[in-house]
């Protein structure tokens, strides 16, 4: 038997997944807290944004490896930062998923890493980087929203 919190969090996760997949253009409004007073459902949106950013950072890191191998050494710093950002995003999503007490602290680090990635990647004009910047920007916003609501 599911308890009320599990049903609410599961429903919010499904809604977030539908919106991320683009099946609905209607924005979803989620309450600031679930009825039993536990952590906010912003955790779900933030974890989803962090997961998306980690995946984008993995793709970006591979792109950087290919560019460095082709003799474009200017991608080396971006490679390291994309790996660090992706790792922080993964840790943030994991802590949010288990409602770890250090989640807000790691979300701050995650948002900072996303900002640094955006700044460094703005020196490049590759389309893949533009997509990654957009995803990292969403992640940073979600992390900061979560921190401000903690």
C-alpha cells in the first residue's frame, strides 16, 4: 500500500517527465510543499534538471575529447569543467532523490559549476555547446530555486 507522500511524489515525477519529454506545452504548477510537510516537490524538478545537465555534460566531454584529439587544445579546459559539472549534477540528483540533508549545499556547488560551464563554453560557437549551455542554465536556475525554498 502506498502512503500519501509516495503517491504525490510519484505523480509529480510523472508530470515532470511528461513536460520534459515535450508531450505537453501547458506549464505544470507544483505546490511548494507536499501535504505531509516533507521536503518540497521542487526536489523533483531540480533532480530532473540535474540529471539532464549531467547527461549533456557527458556528451560535451566526449565532444571535447574528440576536438582535443583533432589538435584543438582549447577544448581541454572545457573537457575538465564539463566532467566536473556533470559529476556535481549527478551527486546533486542523487542527494535530492534520497532527500539528503546536504542536498542544498551540493546544489549550490552544482549551480556554480553550471555557471562556470556556461561562461567558459560561451567562447565556442559549436551548436552542441549552445544546447549544453541552455540545459546548464536550467539546472542552475532549478538549483537556486531549491536553495531559496529550503
